[in-house]
C-alpha cells in the first residue's frame, strides 16, 4: 500500500517537473534559437545587399577626384 502511494507521488512529481519546468524551458530555448537565426539571416542579407555594388559611398569620392580640385589645408598650431 505504501509503495503504491510512493509510486503515485513519484509519477505526480515527474509529470509536474516535465510539464511545469522542462517543457517551458524547451519552448523558450526554441524561440530564442528562432530569433537568433532570424537576426542572423537578416544580418547576412543586409551584408549581401551592401556588397553587391550598392556602394553609394564610393561614388561621390570618384566624382570629386575627377574634378581635379585640390584643397590645401594649413596646419593648425
């Protein structure tokens, strides 16, 4: 009789541990992994977009160099 109570209590505690602790932790870990993977993919896409010839920063410098203007800067003491 006492062994049945012990096994019943053990099963109850096991289910309580699984459904109140283990499953929520697994769900949180999977959500965090999905968010990290999403951010990584967005970052990689942004990097690809920047490296595919969308270098708008290099264009103005080439236009300025073609003018042939030279600005002489004086040293500040």
